[in-house]
C-alpha cells in the first residue's frame, strides 16, 4: 500500500501536505503500533518558543518548522511530573497536545524534489531550540551541555535518513551528525520494511 501511494504521489507531483498525509502518516502510524508509549503527532502548526530560538545563524524562523514528532505519552512520562510546567517542549504552550508529552524524535519531510539542505536547516534550528529548552530543565550547574543527543529524521520523498543533534559548549555550538546513507526507501517492499525497522530501532 505504501509503495503504491508513493508511486502515485511521484507520478502526480503531489505537494508536501499530500506526501505527509498519504505516505509519512501511514508509515509513522505503523511504527507507533509497535512502540508502546510512543505516539506520532503532526506538528506542522507548532511554533518554537521565540525565547529559545538561537539568536544568530538562522533567519526566517517562521518557516523553519518540522512536520512530525514521535512523543512519549503519559504511560512513559506521568502527567503529574510535568503538569506544573507551561510546556515540557520547546514549542508554544498553546499547542495543548505538545504541552505535556515530551518530543523524542523530530521528523521533517520533503517531496522528492524538495531541498535536502533546507530540510536539514529546519531540523538544525528545531534541534538547537529543543536543546535550549532541555538546558533550562537541568540544574544550573549542569546547563553547559546537554549530554543526550537528539535523533532527527529527514524524509525526502520516500527516502528516510537519520541524524543526531549533539550539543556542545557555547563556543562549539551543536553538531549535526549522520545522514551519510539512507536507511530505507518506500519505493520498494524491502525499503518499506527497512524504514519501519529503522524507525522502530530509533524509537526503542
């Protein structure tokens, strides 16, 4: 089914929202069925908290958004632990669905003709803002560097690649590592299984 949808989308030169709803949504739904406590969310309407966005190195913040997130629900993170916080994530508290469910994996999707460099720039800004939020949740003596890398997924057409955002000191900044090879492509049945296996492995 996913293969057929991808071929149809490519043949029709579908816009990004159609790719998201017809291909990526179905793929992520299948992944979450096998990851207890993990849910997918379409977060195209989410906006990063402007107070957490890096002040230099990026422009046109409003367009630097990502499409999906895999989040931890209250079976993994009890709501009473975060209910006193405006938003556990780096997004506006007005997005109720993201207020208490921590983002585990961020995903940016593009059409087959979409720009990979633009997608990576969006993921980089999103990750830098996310790390800034995590830093505020640490004890003051521990806020220099967030030790946990953040997994990022870039999907261009049906091709999925994995990156990690690695925090550094103020002078070092963050490093985006990975992405050298795709871990699956939905154009073939084997590729679909590879994408599913890869996403599940990242989500475990």
